C-alpha cells in the first residue's frame, strides 16, 4: 500500500489522481445532468426519478461516498500542487508573454474554488434544503422551481456552470496528457473533445436555471 | 539602429536585484543579441561600470549555455532559436527590450543573467543513462532499430539542457526536460532494461529539486529552442505510471561467494 | 629533455595488443586509493573520467563550464569515422590508418594512428550501447556518409548534431559514475596551473568561477583534456570559452608543446559582418558539392551579384583546379579565397568573402532537390545573414577551425612530465599536419574510452608515488603565483578592454600565422606580439575583484596566456621551412601554387621546451619513420 502513498507524493502521481477523480466527478455529472433534464418532462418524471433514488439507499450512499472521496482527493491534490507551483517561482517576471496557456487553463484554480463553494451551497440548497425558502423532501420539482426562481441563486448557478465549462475545457484535454495517451491522432482529437464535453455537460445543467428564470417551464 | 535595454542586475546570489536601463545607439541589425550585450559591456567597462554577466559559449545554438528571458520570452521572440541565434533585425529601431534571468527556485541567480542550472544535471545523474560499462558493448549493428524509432529518439535527444522550458512554465516545472531524456532512451532497445528504474528515479529527483508540477499549459514547448514535442510529457507520465505499478522491493543482490 | 615515444615493437597490426599485455595493472582493491584529476569534460575528458571511475579510481573532473554537457565537443556537426566497413565498400582498419596518415601529410606516428583506426570500431559499439541515436536505414542498421573527400563511406552521424549526441553519451556515462560516487564533477572551476612535485605531476590549482576561491587539488595523476586553442585567432569556429591556459601552463611547468603552428582552416564559414563579430559559424563543406565559388573579375566591383554578367565572373577554383574544381581540398580552397580577397576582389562587408552560388544547381536540379539536400544549412545561413541563399548567392570565407598542435605525448598519452597525461584536441594528436573530417571525435573518444584506462593504470602501478598533500610547499608556491597573476591583472586598471587586446592579437595571427605564412610576416608578428603583450599588462582594464563571479577576469587570464602562446606558434611556423597540411609557407610551393613538403629536413615532430620567462624555447625533434606507407605528394590538378 505504501507504494500508493509514494506515488501520490510525486507531482505526477497527484496529477494522475486528479485526472482519475476528475473523471469520476465528470461521470457523476453526466448522469446527474441527464437526470436533471427530466424536469422538462414535467413534475412526475423527475419526482419519480428522485423517489426511485431514495428507494435505493445503498446506491445513493455508495455514490455519495464515492463522490465525497473523489472530491476530497481532487481538492487536496489541487491544493498541494497549487502551493508547490507557486513556491517554485518566488520571483516573478517583469514581463512575461504567454503563447499556449488558455483562459480555461488559467481559470482552473479560481474556477475550482467557485465549483467547491457551489457544491457546498448546492447541497445545502437542494439536498438538505437548509438554505432553501420552501424545501419539500418529496417534491424535487418544486424545490428546483422555487429555488431557482430566486434571481441571485439562479445567477450563482449560471456562474458556477461557466466555471465548470472552463474547468472541463482544459481538464478533459489535460487528463488525456496526464494519463499518458500521446499518439498524434489523440493529439488532434483531444482539443475539440474537451470543448465538446465542456459544452454538453455545462450546457445540460445551465439550461435549467435559465429555463426557470425565463419562465420556459412552470 | 538604436535600442534601449532594461536589464536585470544582481551583484550576487544573496544581493538585492533591480533593473538598469542602457541605451545602445550603435546597434546593427546583423548583430546577434549576445553581440549586442558584448558591445554594451565594452561601453560599461570603459565607463568603469561592471559589465552585464551572462552565460554563453558556442554562440550557435547547441551548447545550451545562453539563458535569458527577452521581452517576456525565454531566448526571445524567434521560434526554435536560442538567444545567441537571435539577431537584432527582429527588433525595430528605437525598441525597448526587457532582459531577465531564468526565474525558478531550483535555478538560483548567481549574478545578473547567470543562474545555476545544476538541478538539471542532478536529474540526469538520477538515471538519465544506460548502465553499460566501457568495452561491454555488442556490435553496433547487433540490434537493429527501426528508422522511425531512431528518428523519434533523436527528436527528444536534441534537448540542449538550456532550461528555457522551466523558465517559460508558469509552474517552473522541469517536465519537458525530464520527459525529453526519458523519451530518448525509452524509445531505444538499449534503454529498455532500465526504463522503469529510470522514470521513477528521474521524477523523484525532479520533485526533490522543488520544480513545480505540470498543469499541461504547453508554454515549455513554445519556448523550447529545439521544439521538443509535448508528446514527450505524456510519454513520461505513462512511463512513470507504469513504473509505479510495476515497482517492487529491489531483489537480493546475490551471494558474496 | 629527451623524447621517448615508447613506441612498441612488433608488426603494426599487433603493436597495441602486445603493448596492452605488457602494461601493468592496478589491483582493483587498490584503485580507490588513487585519486585522478581529470581536467575537461568534453568527449575526451568525460569518456576518460567515466571509464576511470568505472574501474574504481577516485576521479575528480574539472570543467569551467556550468555543466559537463556544454563542453565544446557539443558543437561538432558532421560525424565520426570508424573502420566498420558496414557499407562493404572496401574500408578497413588499414585504409582508415592510411587515409589518416596521408591526410596528415605524413607528420604523424604510424603506431598511434593505427591504434586509433583499430579502436574506432569499438567506439561506435560503445556509443550505440549508450543510446546515441545515430542515423539508420529503414532496415534498422546504421547509416553512413562519406566525408571530407574520403572514397569510402565510413562516417557515422546523428543529423547535424553528431558531437552533441556523442557528448551526451559520454556525459551520461559520467553522470552514472557521479551517482555511484566514483566521480566528482566540479563545474565552473577553472584550472589555472599545474603542480609538479619531485618531477611528477601531482596536482592543480583552480579558481572557482562563482566564489573566486583559489583551491589546491592533490592527486596521483593529472589528465588534461582541455581542447584546442583556435581562439588565439580571436575569431574562429570554436566556442568562446576555448582557450590554451591549461596546456600552456603545463608547458611552462615542463611539458613539451608539439607542432603548435599546425592549425586547420575551414573554407566554408559565414563571413564577418562587422567589428562586433564575436565568433564564426561553420557550414558543412558538403555545400561545395553543388555550389559554384566565384568573385568578380575586376577589383572593387561594387555591383550586387545578380548584376555581374557571366563574362565578368571569375570561377577561380574551376579555373585553377579543372579536375577538382569547387571540391578542391580544404586548405587549397581556403588559400585561394584569401588570395582573391587580397587582390581586392572579395565581396560583402569589408570585402572578406566569396560567393558560393547555387543558381546553376537550382536551375539544373530544381529548388526542391536543393532544399532537400541543404535545407537546414540554408535556413541557418538565412537566420544569421538575413539573406535568402535560394535567391542571392551565399557569401563564405575561411575560418580557423581546429588545432592539430598540442602538448607532446608518448604512445601512452603521457607528456614529458611524468604523471601528466593529455587527451583529445589538447594533445599534439594523431592528425599530423592536417586533420581529416570526422576524425577528431574519433580520437577524443579513443583516447578517453580505450587508451588512457590502460596506460594510466600502468603508470600508477610502476611509479612509486609517495603520498602528497595540498599542504606540500610546492602547492603553496604555485598557488601564490596564481594569486599574484590575478592580483596583477586587476591592478593594471588601464583603459582598454580585454576583448580589445584579443581582437588585435587575432588580427596579427590571422594576417601572419594564418592560411599563408611568410618568413618576414612571421618575424613581424614576433615583434608585434611581445609589444602587444606589454601594452596589455600596462593598459588592460579588468573591473571588479577576484573574490566574485568575474567574467572579465576569466577572459583576461586566458588572453594573457594567448599573448604568450601566440609567440610560440609563430616561432614554430617560422622554423618549419616547408609547406605541409594546414601549414603553408609561401616560400615553399610548386610553380602551380601546390604545397611543397621537405621530407628530408622536416619529417619530425617539433616539440618545444619552455626555457624561462624571456628566453627562447628549446626545440626538440622526434623523428618520424614510415614503414607501412611510402611518402607521396598529393596533386589536385
Ligand atoms: C564547429 C565545429 C565543428 C566540428 N565538427 C567536427 C566533426 O564533424 N567531426 C569531428 O571529428 N570533429 C569536429 N570538430 C572538432 C571536434 O569537435 C573537437 O576537436 C573535439 O570535440 C575536441 O574535444 P575535446 O574533448 O578534446 O575538447 P573539448 O570538447 O573542447 O572540451 C574541453 C573541456 O575542457 C574544459 N577546460 C578547458 N580549459 C579548462 C581549464 N583551464 N580548466 C578547467 N576546464 C577546462 C572545458 O570546460 C571543456 O569541458 C568540430 C569542431 C568545431 C569547432
Ligand atoms: C466539479 C467537479 C470537478 C471536475 C469534474 C473536475 C475535473 C478536473 C479535471 C478533469 C482536471 C484535469 C486533471 C489533469 O490535468 O489530469 C482538473 C484539474 C484541476 N482541478 Fe478539478 N474538477 C472538479 C472540481 C474541482 C474543484 C472543486 C477544485 C478545487 C477546489 C478543482 C481544482 C482543480 C485544479 C487546481 C486542477 C489543475 C491541477 C493541475 O493540473 O495542476 N477541481 N479538474
Ligand atoms: C443547474 C444545475 C443543477 C441542478 C438543477 C441540480 C439539481 C440537483 C437536485 C435537485 C439535487 C437533489 C437530488 C435529490 O436530493 O434527490 C441535486 C443533488 C446534487 N447535485 Fe446537483 N444540480 C445541478 C448542478 C450540479 C453540479 C454542477 C454539481 C457538481 C459540481 C452538482 C452536484 C450535486 C451533488 C453532489 C448532489 C447530491 C447528490 C446526493 O444527494 O447524493 N449538481 N442536484
Ligand atoms: S527541453 Fe527544450 S527548453 Fe527544455 S532544456 Fe531541453 S532544449 Fe531547453
Ligand atoms: S509549461 Fe509547464 S505546465 Fe507542463 S506543459 Fe509545460 S511543463
Ligand atoms: S551560446 Fe551555446 S546555445 Fe547559445
């Protein structure tokens, strides 16, 4: 087991862990986004889905634990690497020209923080209802409709989704490299693949707050 | 042509550094950037002021000595060229040029533009070689090597150890340098026996030297005078991952009969 | 001083094997007790240090570079020779031996050169095993090219970076020994003098280039692999740091200097673009395969090349050497270029250049073919000059490239100071009066990997070496002298910069001791150099202190030594009243401008012994005998 620790201690090890946990989180998001989209099928559809989930505690808790672990590792690695990278350049440059660094790459850290805050808020909002004006444990549909009809809340959701889009745009491109796939063919594909994933996933989420605010669903 | 230089001056490793500005009225478009520094230095010496210290030797882009960030770009604006291969015709009359040393914790500044890049040597010492004693080699043609493999290995082996990749990387990471060496040997049959050991040892040393990690920004490749492909970093990641999975406690050294 | 080359007897083919068998071995258990000081980390130094470390000696490897990998060997482009005969084109150890002796114009030792040819094959095996990515055929076997006018294809290469790849191989072997703890590398450490105790080389004095600390190092033997001294001409294809200090200091301590005047000039370099020029860039000779060399017929013709009509162009090589034309050998091509420029027909800035014109080749073969053959060279040329050689003819001019001369060594690579061994370009070498292309890399690695590891052991095993510590008075003495020199350099506080003096020395040497040498010219130089040296010591300005990183001080020390050494070169050039290889005495040429050797009087190695500050050095002669090749004269008409 201590080889795993040693592996995780290395910079590359941490990056691999981030890539894998990132993938796990990403996987959840895909399922989650699809689930959320049921909302357009009306109250019954999504509530039935929610009940189905509630009826399977093992599944739900399994997923929750997996997510929690993944997120914890991902955030820890992010934290340690970020500190290390900052420390590696104590004196900055008077002038520094950037060529290949994308906005998405630069936004990883701040975007990550936004995502983290979002997740916390989001759980208190739609899972526990702690910060929800009129939370009902059985009416997910209602929770979303009411919850997101508050403008600043919807706004925050949209911002968070923007952060997610950027995060995935670099993240997906990056994890291919981190996990060591390097053939020129892969090279050619991964840029647009990253963009595609980012757009689909973040898009799949963001339509809901937008739809609610614009009153496309009621 | 006339150029204004804004150069980082630092008397010693522990001294406070600052920028000094120098005018050079008699620059010629045919000068290399290092020759410009020569001329500026001649002037400084005549004026009794300490000349600008900078590393250089071959002045044809192969030794990897010259190392300076010119207008925010390691080795300057010309792609695939070192500072010594940069000629003034790439600047406009009247330009102001900012010149700084490599900036990274593992590369402490010795003086002015001169930084200590010993960390790169130590990474190679950790395992950047094939352990073959003199005289114990089989005939050179005993092991055929596919032309493409040899060519790809050569692409990676072209690294001149200048450290521009570290200088350019927002994380001051030495991944491209390390990846180049690991890829060069990893692509050749001669490099296979130690492939696992090498990846582990070199990455460990790289981390020990306090370089940053790789966020896959890609700046290193842009700055690299030998245009070492980013693909090499993926190869390093792969080798390191595989090596970590395959690693075992070192087997017994054998009896001392 | 008597010169004993220690040449083994017996038939040529088995001299080395017999000799090796006769060499004493050091018991592996005792090797650790011997400390070897290797100065230099180029091909010769790195390969020697790595191999000696492998064998178990305690090795210290000094280099003034910040990393061993930056040694000047890194710049070698073309390739390395070896008698592998992989191309099955009739090559053999004997042919490589023969070509090298003939190429050296019969001024080198048969036994040494034969050994060189013999071990050349092991070098390639060793380098491939280290992972040197030599060029290959699709079948996976090694590719070869023919180089420097050899009729066989025996040159191994790694793109245009052969020296780099070979050095990285040796460097990696060195790195491995550092990790194993057998070798300690001391970068940014410059040897400033040699310490001789009871007639044996027992240590060196160094200056740490970062801290300025002057340090003493004691050992059982000293190995110099400090490279060539082409920079005595200021402008050369050598890296800026190349210098004569280590070998010249050893010479002053009693090591004979062999054939100092033998320098090689390369015909195809990029010409000087102005006073600011700091070094010259070599371009592969292969360009002459398709380029035509010409200058305007009339002196001072200022027109751009395109406007000079065919009739008013002088393709002088084709005119003077109809059969070889533009492919005339290095020295002939170089000399002819100088002649036309002296006639005021040179082109480009300062009139120091001749055209190398590809327009015919492009018309004949098409631009793609030319791009295919010389693309990277054309790029390099354009990067430096800003001119596009596909449109306007290239401008080229000869430049100093290599120095065949160096410290005299016997068959065991030991100088006239017992315990002082000299390898690579630093020794007077196996190349005689002229080096064949792709043979220097071969010699450096032969010396380091396959010769010194045997012969040094023999020296250590035979000589009773009493322990010597750095506290020995001899060290204190030499250290004091070194410190005093440094102090004096800083004390002058004159008005002229070091480069200023170096440039002037370069002009003198290029004019009088360059491609074509005349007695009176050399005499003029022998007047001018001491005068310049005196001016240097009275008027040089070196700022800063000795206790800091001070690049002007480093340069000043090296130039000071060049200023003394230059005199020795001219003296040697003056005494050698013949033309051979790279040494062309205008007085000694045939009616049609061919070099005329004088085998009756000069078939010997000139080994100069230092006789004291302002005394003329003493000439010693090592006669050369040729039993396996008969002395012939070349003709390229
Ligand atoms: C442009 C160019 C191209 C060439 N191409 C070819 C080619 O294609 N084929 C070929 O065979 N040859 C070629 N040569 C020649 C060949 O490269 C050299 O002769 C050879 O590399 C010399 O190797 P070396 O180990 O003897 O010395 P170097 O490689 O010069 O090493 C000298 C070492 O000594 C150290 N040193 C020197 N003085 C001191 C001191 N005082 N204190 C401490 N350290 C010191 C330096 O730091 C360096 O490490 C070329 C030369 C040039 C200039
Ligand atoms: C919402 C779920 C998240 C997903 C799907 C995700 C996904 C990813 C992916 C795929 C990568 C690329 C990994 C690699 O290059 O190998 C990545 C990198 C990164 N993530 Fe996340 N992430 C998420 C949340 C977070 C959070 C909450 C933080 C921070 C608090 C964060 C911070 C980072 C950082 C800093 C990096 C760059 C690491 C580096 O290369 O140096 N991420 N993320
Ligand atoms: C607009 C977009 C989103 C909407 C409408 C939404 C909606 C919901 C709802 C209704 C729940 C509660 C489900 C239940 O309790 O049965 C929930 C839970 C959750 N959401 Fe979201 N979500 C969105 C975006 C996100 C994002 C971007 C993330 C991650 C970065 C995320 C992570 C989670 C998590 C971790 C849970 C808890 C799951 C559990 O209870 O096991 N959600 N989401
Ligand atoms: S990878 Fe490129 S930039 Fe980095 S050291 Fe090698 S040559 Fe320089
Ligand atoms: S720029 Fe730095 S982050 Fe990685 S890809 Fe290059 S090392
Ligand atoms: S000086 Fe050698 S690479 Fe620039």
